[in-house]
């Protein structure tokens, strides 16, 4: 874990934030692995540097999985 801006982020989360500069970025991993947090950090960085005109869009999808116990 690394303290990044007051947040304890894993090395994988930091790599995602640093490397997710493509037009489309996909994150995967286990439940509660920090995908949402690292995606939000990257989104805020993008919005901060975005052009002053135009619209910004973010989308997401969660796969519905049935658990068998």
C-alpha cells in the first residue's frame, strides 16, 4: 500500500491511475479491489485537464453474477 494524496492505494491502483490515458480504459478485478476508487481518481484528473467546451461522459457496467453456495 502507498499513501497517495491521503489515500492508501495498492500498487495496482497506482499503476491504473498512472497508465489509464487511452480513450477507453478497462479495469477488472475482484469485488472490493479498489476499481471504483482508482477510476474516480483518474476521472477527476481527466476532468481537471479537459477542454472548457464540450460534454464529458463516463459510463460503467457491472456484470450480474449468480452466486452458488
